[in-house]
């Protein structure tokens, strides 16, 4: 069983998008029994909130099921529970550093570092461009699944 935790700042846009995209890719590949997939935040700003309406709209437009989810913050004691902790941008990396205090097992990676185009996934909370975020998230999730 491979356990993947996607991380972004508030856990309402990018990390939830990645969670639902990865769940659907795994389902389509017939590999549901091989994975546990979740998402969390580095901040406490959106705790308890559902996925952003822009994320929900984009996923539905792409035929990706949107599961039940409420924003939560990652805890230090979760580190051992995950095989891969996959963040979206440099700010998330700093947040994870504060939460985890290190990555002794090399579990933490940036989503688009799994692709041939390593860079940050832009935050649609600020850009308003959920299409671009979806393209990046899909590319990253496809590459991550292929590597696993």
C-alpha cells in the first residue's frame, strides 16, 4: 500500500485538486487497492472548509469526482504514516519544514519535480486560473503514478 499526502497552503484548492485527480487516475488504472490518498494544509486559515468552488467546478468539468473533504492541517506526528508528502510550491516547502522539522526519510517532494518540467504549481486562490492549475496538477499526478 502506497500512502500519498498532497500539501498546499490552505487545503482547499491545489492539494484537494491533486487528491481527487490522483484518486481518479488510480481508479482508471485499476489500482485502487494499492493506494491511500489524502491532502492537508500547512496553515490553519481554512480549517474545516470544503474545497474551493473553483476547484470543484474545474474537477466536475473534467469528469473528476469530488469527494467529501474538509480542510485540515498536517501534523508532525503524521510523518511516519505517509510514503510520499507532495507539496505544490516553495512556500509549502517552508511550511512543511516548520511542521516537520526535517525530512529524514526523503518523503517530501514537489509535485512538478516528478515531471520533465519542474516548477511550482501556481495557487489559483491568487491567480484565479483553475485551468492552468488543473493542467499542472494532472501532469504531476500522471508522472507520480507512472513512477509508482
